[in-house]
């Protein structure tokens, strides 16, 4: 009886050789093995060179046939080079991705073969049982990781990121090339002396389900999620005007910013204008309590802003929509400024490194990144002609080390190319003084009508519209009045909508708001996944993860790291004390997956991981410091006192005090005041020398907004005064008008002389909201002498309106000690009980004395220890 022997099935194996075989099968016939492999090796080792062509040809052939002898030749077994490649993958991912895109563009001309290649590699990985389902492949957006199991449940793939990620997995996990010898032999028929033929069916079935995604979308989407990244949308199509430009930059830039994912739409990209509510913009003092200005700019645009000035800073508090406004300015300009020949370019300030490149080179590279077609010479002509609208987003996100470099380089650029439009967005910044050409305009908080309009636009649970309707009713009738600060803010208003369904009650205290926001985001994720209280990738529950994330936020905040690269994410993760005892159960990839995908506390954008909003980093940082021991809190206070001199909208310390009010009073404020008054020897004038070295005051009818306000040097002291209502009133004419203290004289300018004063700062005057033309000022207008051209007073009479002064306390006390000048009148005025700083000093000092009685007890009784009496 004849026995028929069946051929034993070979289990496919992924290795360098089998990867290369599949790649070559997708390449054009005119390409060679040597050309393609050389390009792959250059991604791994940029310094690799072919010294002996015959040796390279032999080793290429060995690599393709899954022999191991070639590993040493290419350096794939060199641990140091593997480490360098892995580091480049983390810190220079965009460059590696560009190289992979170039390989695809040069050697794979048929998109159908590219789809087949992706499907074949997926099938190979799926069939290879030696690769566990939890193996991490860095094939997601911008090199983010997903597991093998998650990968096999995806259909929408960016080919370059996928192929690069598989290549990375092989070089870091599958160095043994001989693993694939049996697979290679299974795939081919014929021997080495004749032409071999690829006969495998691999990839044919799986590739039918693959859809190639563009690089500007989220690259891996669940089967259940509909395709949301198509260029067109029935309700919000890309305007025809975008396609009228000859330069592909405009189309690429519009498509880059046309859709985005947000907190509410984290699973799907939505057209920007389907949920954007344009804030009003105008002159605004953020220290005032009135938010709206009758002269505000509605439906803001670059052209409207630059009628006021070519140099504008748009400032706004956290979550007010600064980045959204900058995105709107770009999109609006592309659509509506076609005939102006203007090129709008949106850039993130945090990405600019002054010590690495010139600012004009950075701008040009950003233009090229969006597929710009102009050569450098042509782009330089645009610069000289003033045809660029440069939008710099997030000045407050640049670290202190790079801030001065950016300002210096920007000022030099403006001197060289003054006719372009320069618009910067930022949180309120004390150091705007370094950009003296710029006029500061504020992005106003949402009005009640705008807040309700935003709610109407948000697509929230269409199957249960009563939730949004009920929330809208509450905002309209109660919440806007009781929670004004949150309703003014688009981000916080969106979180309120999510929070409303779960809690029904919205807390008004800021730290409680963020505490519930965290719980809401966790539950929102559970609802999307359909599994309540789902275990996080780290294996931690929400309380444990809160502790870990709080330390992560505090460490990054301490280093002024508000946007983090992949390497920085891993660095701070490795520094966390809160997880070092539990490292075996999770790793940094798990942590990143939780903060980004499971809890949506951060998102990945370009090369950076960003907090969903800086306020979340601030809250969790405050939460971390609130857990410090009593004897550590004073050092926490010193830390904030040293760092908070340039940003006036950071809420970290105020939330810390709100979380632990009694402990912060005892161990931060009391200890600070005790040191302060001890240092000043309980003397009022020495106190002024310590806190108010420069005192600004004025006489006459000058607008207070034109006068620099007197502010204490210490942030901790300022916060103490703010919390307890001890902040001093403005100082007007309570001090003598001594000539050598004079800063500036102010004069009246009459309305009928308008034609003669068009050189005065135009932003000081009103603007018609109908035709944007300049109107004549009210009669009279008060102008600082330094703003009036000298020859003006050769024609017109001087009509004094007032004067401003600056008093130097240190200088006065020194000259009194040396008996140089008689300052009796000044000292008497300073020490008058009604003088604003004396009133503040007495209030603070009396409060301090009461605290000293309360906390300086050497032996408090048991009741006091238990209840803080």
C-alpha cells in the first residue's frame, strides 16, 4: 500500500529577510535589491557607506535569503548602533518617516501593491506565533505604540508609519535573520541557479480590508468607527477658493487644520467650523472685572487685526481658545485673502529653538513642511515684499531659556522685514515688554450668547438629545451666572457638559471642578469602550493612577516642560517614585496609552505629547504638592515664589492653597511672613525697600491704564494679599511731585487737530465695527509727551494734563542715611495712615501677629492638635 506523505505546513516567521522579500515584491521592476536595502540601512545607520560593491551585493543577497552571516556587515547586531537607532526613533521620528516616505515614493509606484504590502506584513505578523499578542509595535501616529492584537483589529493604516514601525520592531526585537529561512523557501519555487518565482498567496485576503490613511489623520481606527478623515464633508466641504491657489502649500495647510479631534470628538475628526465659536477680540485689561468692550472685533480675521497694527499679541487665559483662534485666522485667510497675495503660516513657538536655527529659516521650513513650492529665494522676496502673515502660537509655552532668544530673533526679523504681519498668541505674560512694537489685544471670554451657540453646535449623544437640552437650559437660566468663569471658557464648558450627565451638580471651586473633570474623563472613556470601570493599561485604578499622574505633572511642570517628546515622556516616567515599586506590572508605553487614549488627559500632536489643557497639568501638580509633609511645604512656597514672576495666569499655587487652605496658611504664608518681618526688623520703610523698591504714582487726569502699577516683588506675598483682600489701592497724587522722580508729562490734544496727529499710537483711538475706519477721538485726548513728535509744540500750545513719577525707595533710604537730600515730605507721605501701602502694611502685619499667636504656641493642648483650634 502506497503511503502518501503530506508536506508539513511551515509556520511563517517575521525577520529582516522576510520583511525585505515582501517589500521587494511591491517595488517596481527597475529597482534593485541593493538600492532598496541601502535605503533601509541608511534609516538604521545614517553613517553607513558601501566601501566594496561586491561585498555589499553578496551581503544583500544573503540578507534577502534569510542568512545570518550578513548581520555583522550591516551592523544589525551592534548594540550601540541599535541603541542609537532607537533613540533617533524617539527623538527624530519625523526625519526617519521622511526617509521611509521617500523609499515608498521612489520604489513603489502602484498604490494597490502598497496596500498588498501592508496586508501581507499584517498577515505575516498574525501567523507568527512567536510574537505575542501583547508585543508592542510602534506603528501608530507619530511612532506611537499599539499591541499586535490591536494592530490586527485595524483597517485604516498610514503605510509609511506602518512599514517604518515594522522595520523598527525587527531591528530591535528580531535580529536573528535565520528565523525566516523556512518561510523564504516556502514562498519561492525554483533554485538559486535559475530564476526564482514568488508563489505565496500571503496578503491577498487581508489587503482587501486595508484602507490607506493620510499622514494628517489618526492612523488606527476601530472597525466600529466610521471614516471621519475624508477631505470632504457634506455639511462643511472645503471651499472652492482653496483649490484656486497654484502653490500646493495652501491646500496642504488647509487640509492640515480643516479637521481635528477634540475632547468630545476624540474618536473622530470633525470639521473645525462645525464646532468653533469665534471669540471677540479687543483692548482689554485682564486685571479688570469687565470682560466685554463695546469696540470689540467680532468675527476676527487677520485683515481686521492688521488694520490696527501689523504687530499684534492675542492674549487669553487657559482654555479660552487661543490655539483655536490662530487656527481660525489661518483657515479664514486661506479662504478669503486669495487676491491679496498673502501667505499665512501657523507655527508653534515651543518648537522653535533659537540656538539651533535662525527664525527666518524656521519659518521657511514650516512652509516647506506643508508642501510649499517656493524656493528659498522666492520665499525671501515674499519676506521683503511684506507678503507673509506669520502666526506664532503659544508664546507662553516656550521655556525661559529660549524666551529671550525668540524675542531677540523676532525683533531682528521685524527690523529686517517690517512690512509683514506678525501675530502672537499667549497667556498673559509680564514680559511682553521685550516685544515693544506689539500691541496687546485680548481674546474675550465667551458671552452668554456665544456659550449657548457653542453648546448648540456640539454633537453630544444624538440618541439622547435631552441631556444637551437640559444642560443648555441650566446654562441659560443658572449656570452662566453661578459658574461664570467656567462658562466663559470653551474647553471647560465642554467638560461641564460631560460632567453634567454624571454628577448633575457642577462645583464652583476650581480644584473640585478639575477633580470631577478627571473622574468624568475616566467614566467617559468607559462609556465609549462599553465597559464600566475598565482596568487601565497600567493595571492601576483611577485613584492609583491619579497619584502617578500627579507626580508626572509636578516633575514636568517644575522643569517648565509643557509639551513633551517621546523621550521626555519616558524620562519623567522613569523618575516617578510613585511607580518604582510597581514597575513589573506596567511600563511607559502602558502609561502613555492611559494618559492619551484611555483617559484623554494628553494628546499626541506632531512630535509632542500635550496636555489636553495646561490647566490639567497645573491641577495635578497642585494635587501632588498638597500631599507633601508639613515641613516640606515651606520649600514648596519658596519654589513658587521664585518661578511665578513672569506668568500672571498660572493657577497652580492658588489651587494648592484651595486644596489645603489651613496647611498652606500655617506652613507657607505664616513662615514666609515670619521671615519677611524678621528680615525687615518689623520696620515699615525696610518692608517697602524689600517689597516695593519702585513706587509709581501720578497726578492730574491720566488714564490709570497708562500708568505702571505698583506690585510687590514676592509672588507669595501678592497671593496672600489677594486671598485676604489686602491688595492696596492705586497710588495717585499721595506723594510729592518731585522733579527728579518724573517719568513722563501728559498733554491734551484737541479733536480739531486730528489731521495733525495721525502719527500718534492709533490703537488708542476708537474703531467703527461697521467699516473698520478710524474715527476721531473724543475731545480731548491725553497723550504722553514721549508719544508726541517734538515739532508739534512748535505749532500748538502745550496743555498739561498730568505727570507720572517713579520713586526709588532704596535710593531714598540710602540718601537719607548719607544726609544727602532732605526727603522729609516724602517720608511723611509714605508713613501717612491713609497712604495705600501703609494701609496694606498695617492690615498684613496685624494679620501676621494674630497668626503668630495662633501658631507660635510651644505646647498646644490635645484639642488644638486634634481640631486645629
